[in-house]
């Protein structure tokens, strides 16, 4: 009978050790996640600052886009004319580049 009692104590001890090991690993994972979160926040800080600067101009850009859309809808022929000119210029530059090579 004493061997069973000792075996149960050993098993309980190993169970407690296993539990403590798991708790230690969990704590280390929490620390690692916290460190990585701070690192990510520092790495993204320039992007966040740029986004904040751009967001400041959200309303004026929206209004400007609306005005441009309104003008284009009023005179769609002008947009088609500009588009054709841009396409012609692109093709001409492409051909010129090919000829110079």
C-alpha cells in the first residue's frame, strides 16, 4: 500500500510541476505578446502620423472631388478630349522610346 501512496504523491507532484510549467509558459507568452505589441506600435507610428495628417484634409478633398465630378458630368466631352490627348501622348512616347533604342 505505501507504494500506491508514494506513486500518487509523485503523480500529484509531477502534476503540480506540470501546472507550474504551463503557467510559466503562459506568463512568458503574455510578456512576448506585450513586447511585440509595443514593437508593432512603434513601427506603425510613422504611418499613423501620416494618416492623421491626411485625414485632416478629408473634407476639402471630398468637396474638391465633388466639384470635379460635377464639372465632368456637365461637360463629358472635355474629359474625353483630355483622355484622347493623354493616350496619344503615351503612345507617342512609347514609340519614340522604342525608336531610340
